[in-house]
C-alpha cells in the first residue's frame, strides 16, 4: 500500500518548494537540495522558502518562535 504525503510548501508565502514523488517515496527536489538552495526546515513545524519568509512569519505572529544562529538566521541543522 502506497502512502501519500503532501508537497513541501512555504508556511509564509505558500510557494511550492518540492512536489511529492509518491512512486519513489520522496520529494523532487529532495529536502537536502532545498536546504542547499536556502530553504529553511523547521522540525515538527514545516518549511520556509527563505530566511525572509521565516522572519515575516514570526513578525505576523508577533513573537519569536524559532531557534536562530549567531547571524540571526533560523537554523536547526546543524544545531545553533
């Protein structure tokens, strides 16, 4: 039985970052490729297409929600 899973979409601007490839049980492009091009993965939350979208999301919420590194960027891998 094949499972279905969603496309990867930016939580702020709703841009589709990767399409689900159900036949191969992965996404295209793959998550590591997304990170290499500047997308931001937040565990147990979702994805942002950029640091700007992550910051805008926090601003809209009116509070800081995500771990940041010394440069002020949202970062989970590697741990800040």
